């Protein structure tokens, strides 16, 4: 655990970030995304390139459908 500077430990929180294929197709865009993450004092713990088929995508979105709707709302509010 990391300390906040006052002896209060901070728990590690993990977040999954998915980058869409059109962004991944441009290495400079991927680098800009990585730099944005790091400049916000977040750590990139692990990266992995995935190539998903239609069934993989359907399974992922079915499993996370409620959470993804919530995240989309948060991301939209954060961009305005």
C-alpha cells in the first residue's frame, strides 16, 4: 500500500482501459493515451494486445453491460 503522506495508507485500485482499434492503428495516438494516463499520476501495470472476434466482444459486453453504461456516463461528464 502506498501512503498519502500523512501516514494514511492508500489502497491500490485497478482499472481496465480498452483502446479502440482505430486508435491502436496509430502508434502516436497510443503513445499520447499512455502519456495522458501517466501525467494524471496513474500507473500502467500491464498492457496486452488482444484481437477479439465477434463472440469475444459479445461475451465481454454482456458480462459488463451495466457497468459499461455507468462508465460511459462518467466519461462523457468528465469530458465536458
